[in-house]
């Protein structure tokens, strides 16, 4: 199934016990412009908070905000 979205960041643990890793993989496969990041331990947000937050900020900056414009705009 293809998901009609723009850019999509999917972050999860490789063996996540809260959110199915398989679901994250399926979402990333179904979204045409998805970036999938799987962290090697159980729950990604707990052990990788710094990396996850930096990645999220970069992703949002790169895909949602235009710095050429006077105001942020959605692409």
C-alpha cells in the first residue's frame, strides 16, 4: 500500500517493545519519501534521546521550513 505523504521520518528501536518494528518498516516502505531509522536497542527514545532529537530537528528544518522566506512555510 502506498501512503500519500510528503517527507516522512520513521524512528524506532530494532526490537521495540512499545511500537512494532515491523509496523515502522511497513510504514517506511509504503511512504514514497520515507527515511527509516532503527536503533539497535529496545526502545529508541530512551537510550538515544540526543541522537533522536537532533535527527528530528534536522529533518524538520530540512523538510518543513524554508529559510529563504521571511516566514516559515510548509513545502
